[in-house]
């Protein structure tokens, strides 16, 4: 039997309306709920300044009649029925009428949202589900099919076990604590999509270079409700991944006597889509030669997982610490060293990726400990660059480092594990993590360490975590 899950407010029912005002045609309960679910899904993609419930559900969502008709032949009768203002019952949908170059658009009235809690409902009307699947196919970038096709087949919904009801409950409890309904709505839609086996893949090699999938979008708080082949999933995570790859780039030897140095050759092979970025990086490094001692000290902190701790005291003593900490955690600093480490991590990474006119106090701290590395980074981020506005030049650094991370995690590590074990170890990439079944965790950890030692000569600090 065909089935598909849709998302509607927990307080919403059609029964009262149907019993008091029966339609004069054969109404499909499944189609009505599906249409409302589509409005909820599209609302989650909208941008708004506030994240509360009313601001997140106010949008009128365009739904063209041709699309509606292709999914359900009597769609107009259904939508007219839901729009009709019955005495004592009101409208179930608000509608903005057709305008030139604009479809009808719809909104679920505020009184149907209740307290905002959502639930999954299973619809089973086969023709409707077939038409939904034809219309709403997940995006798979062609470049993913060409370069990372081996990752696609592991996304087999029949091998996943997922308690979506518990996951939704957890998300709702989180919303009650934070008041961020927009985030709850977005994650609830991701839960629905995963439950339906809706697995998109997209990859932008010239920007972050990362592979984005249903796993990378999956809400972190809900991972414990996901199993694969009956097992919990687990991750091997690269600690301080971006600083690690920065230290790698800095540590590759440079031969200034040749037109193409060994460093050029290595990086061009690893980042084939970033010739311009690499050219500008080489110019920056040739004008500010980083200290070998600084690079070794910087890499040592990263390999020993002490980089963010190293900056904690300095960042805590800056003038802007208390206000910045409170903005980040929504409460004053109470001496919690784990939170201080998180603060240090976020400020350091934000400083590395931001325009050089921001995070000036953090820059001064970094310069005090690593002056030549600071100068290389600053010069690279400020260099003129084709097709980059002046205000966007700083993005070159993040693009280069994210692409390197992706190259190692996808092209080297994931591909080698896939080939070596002939697809007997299912795997998923999660940016700087590799996600596998719990029973494969130790074996994959050891192999990742071996690959880094072979490819780079040293390995990052790596942590293991089971999704429970």
C-alpha cells in the first residue's frame, strides 16, 4: 500500500466542518490535508525578521491552478470548499485572488494553528501519492551524480528506522524553551521529508565545496531517533577542522625558485575549481612569509585539541566579552568552562572568516600569538579578486578551506572506504564528520587516521560519538 506523510497542526481537523457543512461532491480528505501541509512546508522556507509563531505563519503561499490540477483533478472544488466562509465555522483557508503574473495564494488562518504543535499524518490515496511523487522529486545536482554517485545509494529509506513522532516531540519541547518557531517549523519539515525518503543532494564546488544531503540537514537533537540496518549511527568528527586545514595549507613547502612550486602543484590538484583563489593565496603568501615556528605551534595546538582553550583567557579579558557572551548564550557568563570554550571557538572561527574590519579585538589577540599567520590571512582576505565585490573578498579564505575539507572527506576518505570495503560499510558525510553504523565506528576511525598520516604526514584530533 502506498503511503506518504504530511505535516499539519495538531489541533486541526476536518471532521467538524464536514459534519456541519457536507460538500456536494466527493471530497478527498487526503488531498485537503496534503494541500495544507504544502502551505506549512513552503512557509518554513520564507524569511522573516521575527521567529515567533504569528510571524512564521503569516505568509500567503502561491499555488498555481495548473500544478493543483496536475496533482488532483478536482482540486478547484476542494479549495473553493476550504475557502468558503460558513456561518459559525469561518474559512479554513484565506486566499489572495489571481493577479497578472501571479497565481492564487493561500494561507492557513491563525486560529487553526493552535499552540503551534505539528503532527505527522499518513495519507494513502494511491493516485494522489503517485502524482505528488511525479511533481515533487528531490533535487540531485548533476555534479553529485558525476563525482559522488557512490554516496547516493546509501540513502535507502528501507534501511533507515526513524521514530519521527518522538523526534517531533523533542523539537516542540525545544521550541517551548527557545520561542523560535521558525526553527521548529523548518526542522519539522525536515523530519517529514526524511520520513518520506525525500533525499536531495546538492554541491557547489566553487563556493563551500561541501556535499549537502538529508543527513547534513537533519536536526542534531533528533539524531538519536535514527537507526540504519537496526543500529544506531555514529560519527568520527575532525576536531578544529577548519584551523587544521589552514595549518595544512601553511605547512606545505614552497619552492620560490620555480614557476610552479610544489605547493602550487599539491593545492591545484586538490582544488581544481579554485585556480583564481589559489593564485591570490600564493601572492599573499609570497609577500608575507609565515614563520615555520608559528606554523608548528599552531598545528600542535590543533592536533592536541587545545586551540580554542588556548584563546579562552585572552578572549574572556577583552572589553566586549560580557555583552558578546550574553548575546550568544542569552545569559551572562557564570564561569562554565565548556561554554567559554564554545564562545572561544565561535569567536575565533568568525574572526577567520569575517571581513578584516570586524573582530578587531580578537584579531589583536591572534596577532600577538601568531603575527605572521595573521598577516598572511589578512592580506589574502583583502586582495583584489575578479568577480568578488570588495565587501565579499574575505570569503575566499572560507571557500578555500571548506573545499579542502570536502576534498579530503569526500574524494579521499569516503571514496577509499567505499572502494576498500566494496560498499559493505554504509557511510554518510556530514561536512567534517563521517557517519557510519556503530559497529563500524572503530574500524573507520583507524582507517581515517591512517589516510591522514599517509596523505599529510600527521592527523587531526578526531573524536567518536554514537548518536544515542
